[in-house]
C-alpha cells in the first residue's frame, strides 16, 4: 500500500454508495437464498429464525463494525491488518486463519453456485415444464451425480468470478454490484408475492415464523449464530478487506447497520418466498437438505401459471447473488497475495481462482459421482461455513475488544461521522457479549 503502484494494484472504491452496494452484494448471496432456508428447514423453522435474527443484530452488527474499523485503519488484507495493529504478536495467524477459511468456503460455494447456473439454463429451456415431482427430483439427482456437468458449472462460475476480480475494485466489483443488486431485489419481491398467494401458504408461514422452542438445542443455536456470520460475510476477513478500500469519509457505523438490515431483509423475503411454497405442494418437506430449493422450487413453478418464467427469474437471481458474494471471497485471498506477496492483481486472481477451483472438486463430485468424496460439501459447509466463521468472528471480537482496544476502534468508527454516541454500548458488546455468547455455545457443544 505504500507505493503508488501498490495503491493501483489494491484499488479504492469510486463512491460511498458503490462501497455499500458492494458490501451488500457480498452479504447477500447463496447464504440468504439457499443456505438460510435449508438450515432453517432442517432446524425446525421459527426457533432457528428467531435465534438468527437476534444473532444478526446483537452480535453480527457489532462484529461488522469491528471488521470495517480494522480494515479502514490498516488499509490491509486480514493478515496484514492484524499484523500491523499488533506487530510481533502472533495475531497475524488469526488473519491467516480467516484467509484460509475464505479459500475453503469459496471452493464449495462455487459448486452450489454452479448448480444455480445449470438451473437457470434448465428453467429457461423449459425442460422441467409440466414434469412430475419424481421427474424433477430425478433431474436434480442425475445432474449432481454426473461429473462432467457439475465440474463444468463449477468451472464456469469460477471463471466469471476470476474475470470480475481481475477487473479490480472500481471497474469490476463496484460496477457489478451497482447493476445487479437492484435487479435481485425486484425479482425476489415478485416471487414473494406469488408464493404468498398460493393455496396452503399459511401453513408454511406458521412453520417459518412461529418458533417452536422445543426445537432449540445448542446445535441449533450454533447453527443459527454461525449462519448469521455466514450471511453477513463475517469471520473470514471479507469485511476487513472491503473496509481496507474505504476512504475516511465513509460512515462505518451506518454502513454496517444498513448492510445488515438489507441482508436480513433479503433472507427474510427468501424465507417468505420459499416456505409457503413448500407447504403448498403435498409431499414436499422443508428438511430436504442442500438440494431443497433445487428439488422443491421447480415443483412449485410448475404448479403456477407462467411458473417456468418465475423459475428462470429465481435462478438468475440466485446466480447473480452468488456471484457478488463469491467476488468478495476471492478478493480476500487476492488482497492477501497483492499486499503480502507483491503479486499483481491479474496474476493473483487467476492463480488463486485456479487453486479454489481445484479445491472445490471433491465438493463437486461428492454428491454421488465419486464415492470417495461423499459428503464433502456438507462437511465443509458445516465446519468451515459454520464453525470456521464462528471462530473467526470470536478472534475478531477478542482482538478488537482486548488487544487493539475499543478506544482505538471507536476513534476509527468516528472518522467520517462525528461522535458515536452508542460507542460504549458497542464496546460492551464487542468485549463481553460477542465473545461470551460464542464461547458459551462452544463450551456447551463440547460438553455434548
Ligand atoms: N454472505 C455470503 C452469502 O450469504 O451468501 C457468503 C459469504 C461471503 C460468506 C463472503 C463469507 C464471506 F466472507
């Protein structure tokens, strides 16, 4: 970052709005539309949703402010950021853990994103139009068991991601987010309206919104809390990295609040689109796992007039959302190689993207194509997408709360906005509430 060339390689946001949209683009993705309904459906619906909401606003928002402050203060990737705020302390390892988690998460994220590309094509082609539920399930099962198409879609998705990240901050990421995010929102609203007017919608709404506290155990709580981090892109340095491209004028506090509200809104709308729809077709279940939306939705689209058009719109939306999130994950690792290894952006995007493609192969082939890799996707989703992010977020809150210091962080948060009146409340949340909540959950989990 010190040389002009360094600045050119890293880049800066062109405008405050571009930044907020890009962070919103990172936050909103498969997490909201694929992972949230899948996890909520497997964990009993309303109770999971309630914990997710509490975790988003009580823990997620403060951690996002912490990551933004660290990023902007240091103007560095996660490793460089920890190192420069606590030189010679070993905290750089926490940054390394974040970068590594990002690498692994993107490897399977890209696989599922590849499924959405395929389903966009399937919907457009109309090949599932009028198909029976059995035929729809068979189509999904055949697809994920066939190595060629799943690898091809995974590759295509990574190539698009690499291409955009090669374009750099302003020209690639910012432009993509500006154009794509509003489209996504409008398409989702259309789907919600359609879903809520289906017969049987009320049963789905009650599953989704009425908490059954009997379902709450420590595993469900951990899943809901870790999903809040996943959804807000926290715990793997993406927000540190995006914050590092920020000018001092940006108001970090309100950015974090807006981004979190937008992210929550999209997840909530996705749930409103998906759960009523599931319950409107007899025989469909909310706990179908990673294939949920791919198996359930085409059935629903078939049950409504012009359903294949809704279907096409939905999967385009999902692919777009996945792309803006994947961009942010690749950017974490690319920023690391630019800052720490001195690579140029182009070389870095290609090299890192290729490694991620290769790492994703077991997740791509582990769904029936190659028995040796069976269950890889679920495993990495649970341990890296879940536990990895929880540990990453724990480290950020411990670091900011106890090492760098909330005083320094509040000073950074006040740049570009003036006094942060809730600074003390924020400090309390970061020092005590966030770490203790996470540690308590982990402790309970270990006790079995
Ligand atoms: N927040 C993204 C989603 O909800 O799909 C996923 C994600 C992006 C997680 C970036 C972590 C991250 F750093």
